[in-house]
């Protein structure tokens, strides 16, 4: 079973991560691009895939994941969107076969 993380747009997520990291790395240039690249490295050795919503065609995420990424019925989709605060993302976990959202499951 694979897990597909459907994340917010690169620029928005990269900015949130860069804003978080800059105080911990004073004097270093922490770029939005470096932060978005870092996300991809986190899943390299795991059965997980990072997909940014802007990379999926159409409105139906499940069909797009099946068609463009090879997602199968038993795979999980973790949809993450920006919450009201940067440290409170909205997370929904579903199986590809289920389709409709189960509902919020908490913060990351």
C-alpha cells in the first residue's frame, strides 16, 4: 500500500517551512525552493509519494492520482491544505477506493 500526500502549492508550503526554519538557522539563506525540495527527500526511502495539487489535472484528485500516478484502490491519500494558522494544517485521509472525504483527522 502506498501513501500519496497531496500538498498545497509549492510556493505556499515552501514559505511556511522557510518562515519556520529561518529563526533556527540564523545567518543562512533559507529559501522557499530549498524547503520545497526538502519535502521530496523525506519520502525517498518510503512507500510514499508527494504530489502538489497544482500538478494534478482536473478537479477529481482520485481520478488524477489513478491516471497520472498509478494510485490503486488500497492506496491512501493524505490531503493537506492550509489551515487558519500555519501550524494548523487541515488533514484528510482517505483510501483511493473510498473517494469522499472521511473528515478532518487532526493536525500534523
